[in-house]
């Protein structure tokens, strides 16, 4: 199965990378950009074939390694 | 409108970051991880209210700034 994890900084946590992108877009002449947040996406190929077991496993990966749950939230999609 | 852009390295382009995550998951005891690719996700708040115009604008942002189209591909979702 394939899992896709999106890890974003939680609301309220300063995102200097997103802020830099917002400034750069403004400098390039893109008006009307009100905010930018940047996060990461991790695509994982799993040998597991059961969707529920895959989700449980990927949740454990997020908690242990992929996300810093103090400042980041994550979303998991299983295909 | 909100736009979400996912930027991933194209297939065939070496992804050392994803490879590092795969090794780390193996070390933590997660078996059955066959491959990991890591990319970035950029959420953009736009003043634009027309979905087609927003998509055109975000495509231009990707081509000019957000993705290096030589080695990266991008996907745009507009909400």
C-alpha cells in the first residue's frame, strides 16, 4: 500500500519558511497572497496490504519519527 | 481561496532525504517499508475568489518559484 503523510506546523507556530515564500511571491509581482505555510509530505511504500494495519503503522511512524507533535500536526492518507 | 501545492522530486531523481527516513524507520523497527520519498507542501491563502484564476496564478507561482521543474513535479489543489 501507499501512504501519504502531510506534516504541517500547528497554527500559532511561527513559520519562517512560509513567510520567506510569501515575501518572495510578493517580490515577483504576485499580488493577493495573504498567507503561506510550508510543510512536508512523505510518501511511504508499505509491504502491508491491509489498510487499517497500514494506518496504525504509519500513525506510529508519525508519533515516533516523522512529526514533532509538540509543534507539528500530521494527516495520513492511505491508498 | 486556499491552494495546496505538493512538490515532489521526479521519479529517477535521487532522494537522499527520503532514503534517510527509510533507514531511520528500519532502525526503529518498522519492517515492510519498501520506499520513502519526501517532498514539500505549500498552503497558500489567496485573495482571488475565482477557482480558475487562482489555479492559473498558482501554476505561475510553481513555475517561477515554488518548484524546480527540472527535477521536481508539482500538483495543485484549489479549495
